[in-house]
């Protein structure tokens, strides 16, 4: 046991399947110190308070059984992380657990290492929230670009956003978190001599100087940390290492832009946890709008304020039988930014240069520049008052 072990209280419902519990229960090699274990949920909360536990790990057969515990814990010990472990398959009620206060949810069966990782992520979320509430987070803003459906234009939006921020005088890094098939380097004309994989697997201490040695530079001044060169290298970019990379980047740059894969992966969630702003992208078709809506709802369940999200409708003038009223009906709101279709977009991609730089007078460039300027204003640091 190490003195740095995370203190965890266990609450296991009386009717929880024993075989699942045995396989998922943390042991002495997990970096966790189990301070108490009880089958009575109310008693488990009191034991967690008594033992000053950093996390309460609840094994529950169903979400309704644990809701009261979650709500009460957030009232009495808001500084404690809450992890819910539940037998699979997952169902729609998981949203209730998130809204009630769970920081992480584990679907069982799962290995002990997965449960231990969820506990550590819960600790990190509580710590980050406490820092933000205390106003002591001095890191620069991070903008995460999201789109739960593939092919909606996330990379196009992210690269043009980063280029616009640079044009506004912001030193900007774009991080490609589509770890298996990322194209940020290709789209910006940056040959990936070194990637995020090389950075996290390099020997020595990771700091700002080390980070600088692994970034490329676009013709328009954007610094780029490319995705791994091969899909099999993605596994090396763990949540812990990624969190360290993002924290260092936020200390070194004025703004960090993160391009993501079309899913809420562990890497995506790690970026969302550190983001001050999010861009959610959809397209003018029912699957694209549906996934955009689901993405917005998921951000809400994760506690990401809606006023920090900019919605973008890409290819907004496509003739596909949908009209603006249809979009508003699905999303319950009008998109903040609409980007029209134009042949200049694929031309810019093939030229490996953002459209805001190579065809600035085109309609898509104007819309993308407006998005960039909106985020530039949102991420501007307050200027000190005279006197």
C-alpha cells in the first residue's frame, strides 16, 4: 500500500450479484485503499464521512436503488467522488444517475483495473470542479469540437477555428484526438514526423519544453499535435497521459482546440472534462440532427452548461427535403452557426489549407470565420482595470 492511495468506501446492495462483485472489487494493487464496505447504503454514506473517503463506490442492481444515496451524498459531502457500478447492458436510466450526481458509471462485468480507473477519474473531476469554483484555475481555455456522427465536418470546423484564432492573435494548439484515423495534420499540410503517441511514450518528464518538440506548424501559424500514425498506437494514449498533455498545453498556449472522433470515447470525455467551451456539429439530415441532439443531451448529463456550447449546422443549405423549422423541431433551438455547402470546401481540403485562409471570401469561410471570432471573444481573458 502507498501513502498516496485513494481512500474508497464501498457500498454493495444486498441483492447485487456476487460473481460480478467479486470480479470488480478493487484490490491492493489498484492504487485504492478500501476504508469500509457495507450493504446498507445509508450506513455506507456515514462510514464514508467517518473515514474521510475521497470516493464512494456503489454496486447497485439498478439505478433507482442508488438514487437516494447519490442525492444525499452530494448534499452532505459534495467534495467526494461518486462512482456507480451496475450490471449490463446499459439502459436509458443511466442518465438519472448522472443527473443525481454520479461522476462515473461502470457497466459490469468489468476488470478491476476499469473500476479503479473510474474511481481515479471521479477524483479528478471533483478536483477540477473545486478548482474552477475557487477561481484558482489559471490555465488557458480549451475548446472541444464534437460531432457524435461521422462525416459531419468536425476536422474542417476545428482546423478553420484554430486558424481564425491565430489570425486574432491567439497562440493556438490543435490536438487531434481521433486517435485511430485522425486527419488534422493532413488537412493543415503538416507532415506528422512526431505525434501524440511519440509524446506520451517518450522517456523523461513531460513539460512545456518537451511538448514543443512534438508539435508541427501549419503555414498559417497553427501548432499541431497530430494523431498517432497507426491505429494500434491509440491504446498508448491513456486517459491519464492525455490529461497531463492537455493540462500542459493549456499552460503553454492562449487557446487549445481539440478535434475528436465521432463518439464519446475515454479521450473525448477527458477533453470535455477540461473544456471551457464546446462546439457541437450536425448536418442537415435526420441521422445527423438526431445524433447532434443526443450529443447535446449527453453534455448536459455530464454537467456541461448549455451556454458554453456553440451549435453548428454544417452543409446547412443541402436540398434534402428538410427546412429550418424541421431543424428547430429536432433540436428545440435554432443552430448558432450555419455553414453552407460549397465546392470551395473540398478544394481547400485537397489544397491542405483551411478555407478561411485560401478562399476567405467564400460563403463557408465567412461562416467559419464568424464561428472563430465568436470563440475568440468567448475565450478572451479579462483585461486588468486601470487604477
